């Protein structure tokens, strides 16, 4: 009986150890890992923030791997905010971007706006940190790993 319990315990420990991810794990293994792992990736702005792990390179653009929900929120009135999915679509943005917007300063009973132009490039390789959620909501840092945005032709639509 003691040998059976010891065998079962050894088997459980072996399965737990094999499920552990490390900095040497592939991104496929990390994404597939179930459990307490948390991936903290930078974001790409496509009208809203999209996680780098959900974008691919499509020519001179970055686009989402699959459609994302476009949500309308009704924030009027005293009741709770209502969110409604109005459609789903694939979002994209140029890798090398130019963004124009007005910078407005409201002071002394007047508003003065100045047109501003921002330009930049999204990097195709970023550093992503991985943590593990512990008890009571705490999280411990595990490692940081380099991630390169894949070509859209090589990824499966999610």
C-alpha cells in the first residue's frame, strides 16, 4: 500500500514539474500553459490597446490575428454602465506611424489649440515579462523573454 501511494505521489509530482514553464520554454508552451501564469506584454495602439501577443506583421502594417469586438458603452444616467458588442473586425496600424492631433490648453476662459504631429515605429521584437500568481492575489516575477511579432501568413486565426 505504501508503494502505491508513493507511486501516485511521484506521478503527480512529475506531471506538475512537466507543466512548469521557464525562460527556456517556447512561446507556444507559455501561451498554452494553464494555471497561474501571467503574461505582461506591451501594447500596440489600434484605436485601442492591443496586446503584442495578438498582433502579426502584414506587409508594412501590424494587424490583429483575428477579429476583436467593437464595444459601445452607454455611460449615461444613474444606472450601471452597459456594454454592447456592435460588431467584430480586424484592426490594423502602420508599423511606421504618423499621428496628428490637436493639443488644447483651456485657461483664462478661452481654449487655445495647437496642431501636433507624432511619429514613430512599433518595434517588431519586444521584451515580455512572465509572472506567476500566488495565493492572496500576489504575483511573483519569473522571467523576461524576447518575443518577435510573427508574419500573418504563418499564424492561425484565433
